[in-house]
C-alpha cells in the first residue's frame, strides 16, 4: 500500500507531506498520494484522530475489513482504489514487477500477495515474491515506539531472486512508522534494484 498523505503533523511537528516528499531509504519516489480520495481528504491508507474521534480513509477502511474482518467484499473495491492511484501516478505502474511484503505472521491467506496478483494482472505486470522472512517477527501493531518497530524489522528480510537493475513496486497492507518499508527497501537496494 502507499504511505499516508495529507499534511498532518508527525510526532516531531513536521508536516507529513514534507516528510514524504523528501528522500527516503529507497531513494526519491512517490511517497505521497491522495490516491482516489477526494481533494482535502486523507490519502490512500490514512487513519486520523480529530479530538476523541478516530476514523479511517476509504481505502483504510477496505484494508481493515479485509484484514481484520475477513470481509471479501472489500477486495475488489480496494483493487480499484489501487488502480486509481496508479492512474493518477503513472510512475507507480512503470515497473518491471510488483513485490508483495510477506506477512508478519503466516496465515491461511496472504492479503498482500492476493492484492499484488490482482493489481499485477490489471496492470499487466508480474508479481515477484522475492522477499523472504529470515526470522519470525512480532506484528508491528504490537510495537509502541519507532525504535521497537525498527528493531523488530532489522534483518527480518532477504531477497530470493534476481532483482538487479529492476524497477519494483512494493506492496504492503499497512503503513505506520515506515520501519517495514525501510528494511525491505534496504535489502532490495543491496540486491541492486534500479528503483523502488
């Protein structure tokens, strides 16, 4: 999934849109996208607080329903939302392959892998399952600090396959601290990818 966007302050007070527009571990790229959300609404997978009220974006709600409520009716609308983001940002679809991030806890179904397959089919790109977990990790949602999240992901992935010189689109279901994406990007860069 794409990381959040919307100009909300980060914990350090920097507008998130500035953070996401800057250089990241994977190099320059599209780190912000209002996606298919109407102007002024949060980005593709945002959640937000307003006083005591908490809410999710349209795509965030679809991911929640799929991941935590096993609501299969949310799958196709989420694929359509991802396609809309790719149409708005054609550079996202200008890749050699889509790469799903493996789940923290192996389950019966692989939501990210299934989304990657559906999106790849519609975009005409293969899905490469080149990321492998090297060890068990706790679910990131159980971590409370950025340091814990980074430590949980450190060394947790390896690349299994040829990616040197390739342009890849990484897909994951949730984006919070960026720790998973940082680690995945690090190992893919080490393996020689051209762009992420």
